[in-house]
């Protein structure tokens, strides 16, 4: 019996993903048909990007699972037409890419690199010695697959790493906090804050005037997570007041960030264009194939989304 | 019997080091006198910076050891008046600082960060996805205490790490090469090259037109080691030809780097003012005290310099 797999994402993704998906599905020994145009009642699985044309899942009457191509599911998790199981993407390639980006920008802020990258004017700017990593407090908000992986690497690099998550975690090398009191403790005196939380009603504007005031004076904010985690007006005010020294922001409420947004013009903000990490077609295709194999063999899906929690 | 310790470095260092040295010497239970002005025939140990006024060691007739405050000894190792044992500084703080700087700039080049640090003009520059760390070849020239420590961290971050040293080493996570053939193999196709060799006649101009041509097109050079390791004219030519994509240089033949030096003006060179790492007074003082304790108790000195090898 042939498994019908609908690829529902922007069309340009299909040419990138098709060979990787076929390789991964073949490796699992599955008998399948995959494409971008399959009649809804015939579809067994949907490989899904939330910005695709498929927004009404009702016609997909025999669909066994929706397999998200992205880590974030906020744009699909509350779709009331979706009655099928939904799996997030937890891709080794995406995780490694996030580690690279987060560790790189953490070290950039730790070392005060921009001073030298911008200061190529012949002036020998010696005499400012940053503290050692062990004397630098880094706080990671969100200890899911991405936050935990970044925390592990930053801890190995020598940083004093704290983390916060909704549910209490226990991770070697990270001082773990949870709950509202835990949030205040995690943020108090933190010098570099990394946002890797999902976008849910509970996490919206988590970084606001009150929480920003808890940080060490001149702290750096690094946001590769989701735009709505930050109260933008409060962050701009904190930057102007010097409470926050610099913000490197990769995600925004509206993307691309409009070119008249004050973040672009602020001297202490670095905008990056949602590049912190991307799903990598090869490794992501392996996860998709694994989940289809699991679905066909009655096994639990990997990375199943808790629809109530929203991630 | 009181041990007489001469502190021979630029005077401003003394105010920084004195409290740390006293704390460390006290912790070892030693009976000592330490200062910047002790009659040469009375001196038992010299805590030494090569740029100090002491250049003739002959009058220090009962001196048991010269304890260098710096990692590099090229400015003292060939001083023919020096007949006493010479120890290099291998300071935990200096090593950690070097790890921070080297990992930071490696990730900066890996990610192509400057594109975004300089590109805050409202243009959303998406679409350029760097490879993952595992697909990036990093070559460390020099696998002493600093090179090996940086290699360990870069390997843990996921990079494909090779290293080269004069004598063959075996270090987990690093593909180790040695000898002339090994040098060519280590450099062939390398995308990021980190220089952490000592400055000796054998290492002078190690990076030259021939060796630079072995690298991957557009490679990055990171030099926190010593200025003379690089043939400056050859590097500038390689940069102009695009064979080398960027060089981040922390050390130079003449420091401060003269403000009319072409490195300052080159768009693909980042000059940093010999800040990659510094000896940290607290941790360095502990090493000095440990070596004086060892000298007094007939134990081998830590980090003794091989005068023939030059480091």
C-alpha cells in the first residue's frame, strides 16, 4: 500500500527538499508517493511549513500526522481545523546551527568585539581586558532542545551559565530555575541573556521593563528565539538608558523588519535577518522519514506537540 | 632563611601584582622578601618580564631561576648572560582568555558576522546560510598549552579541527600533524587557520606565499600568537588576490602597529591591539609561588624552557 505524502510549503522549498526526502524515505524502506499536489482525501501525511497554502486541515480526512518543517509551531498549533497529531522539527542541523550562532554572538558580546571590528582607524585601543568566561554570567531563557544544547556548549567554554524553563529541569553545567520566582533569580545580575523560548501567550513580552531592570547594568540581549518574547518599546527604552548595553536580534514581530524600524537605526542594536538557524534539508528529511516510519508501524511520533502547552 | 624575590617588570605592573604575589607566597608558607629593588648578589628568584630593565643576568650570582610573567620567551631565551633556569608562564587565566578570544573570532569568521555587524542599513540580508561547524575545517598551528586548549573547545563546538606541531602530538578531537609534510597536509584546504606557535627561527614566516596558497580559497587567518609567524607582504598579496578572505591579527612585528601600516586600511583585515590574552595577576601569581616553592624544595620547575628549542 502506497503512503501518500503531501509536501506543503512554499514551492521553492520543494526543489530543495525533494531529493533529500526521497533519499531518507528510501532508506527507511517505505513505499510512498510524494508531491505538492495530492487530493486532500488521499493524503496520509503532510510535511508542513506554517506559511504554506494549507490552512484548513478538514479536507485531509485520513491524514495521520502533520510533520512541521520548523521548530516553531505557534502559527499552526491553535488552528482549530487541525485534529491530527502535530510534530515539531527537532533537527540536528538546526540545533548545530543554533549552537554556532548563539556561542558566536555570546563570545562577541563577552569580548566586546565590535569595538575592534568598527575601530580600524589606526588607533591602538589596548587596556580594556574583558573578564574571563568563568566570571561572566549567561542566562538562557528556555531549556528545550535548543536552549539545553547551547547551554551545554557555553558551559564547556567556561561561562557561568544559568537557565530558566517553565518546568524545572536538571542539566549538568547549568544552574536551572523555573517558575516566576525562578525567573527573577535567573535574570538578576545576568550579563548576557539568550532567548530560546517558544512563542506562547505565557512567554509574550517576557522581557519587559520589569524584567530588564533585573539584569546587570549594560547587559547584552541575544534573541534567536521569537520576536514577541520582547516588549520592543521597553527594550528600546532600556537601551537608551544604558541598562541594556547591546541587543542582537534575529527575530521580530514583523519580518523582514521594516526598514524604518528604530532597531535598524539604534547604535546598540544588531539586526540579523532570521538566520540564527534554519532547518537543514538533509538532516530534517531524516527526521520526517523517521516519523512517517513510526506512524506506519504504530510507534510514538518523535517531538509530538502538546497542543495545550502550545509547543 | 628569607628568600629574596626581585620583581623585574615595568613599574606599573608592580602595584597590580604585589598583593596577588604576597597572597600566593603566603599561601605556600614561604618566608620571603619581595620588591623591585634588591641588590643583584642577594636575589634568589627573578619574576621577569622581558621588557624590564634587567637585561644582564651576570650580576645575579646566586639566582636560582628566572620566572617569566609571559607565555612568550623569545626576547629572553637567547640572552647569553642568562645561565639560570628559565620558566615560561602557563597561566590558567591566560589560557582561558585565549580560549575566549580564539573561539570567539573563529565563530565570527565561520558565521560571517561582520556582514551583519556592518550591515545595519535596513536591508534584510537573508539567504546566505553558513555551513555547520562540522563542515568547517579549522587548522591550529601550534599545539602547546594554548593551542591544545583552544582545539579541545573548538572540537567540542563541533568544528572539524586539525592541528600541527613540531613534534607529533596525539590529542583527542584533533587530527594531529607534524613535520614539513604534515604542515602541508594540515594547511591544505583549511578554511580557518589559527596561529599559536612560539616565535623561533624555525617558525618565522611560516605563513608565506607558498603555505597561504595551500588554504581553501577565501580562508580566514587568525593570529593571536606572534607577529613574525606571518610574511606580511605575502599575506597582503593573498588578501588582495582573494586567496585569503579575511585576517584578524592581534600581534605584529612592531607594536603598537604603526598607524600607516597597510593592515589598518585593508578592508579584509581586523587589527586587535595585542589583547587576545594577557597574564592574569591572580592566577599567574599562583604559578610563580608554586615554582618558588618547588625551587626551594628541590622539585622540578613547572614549564621549564628548553633553551635549544627556544620555548
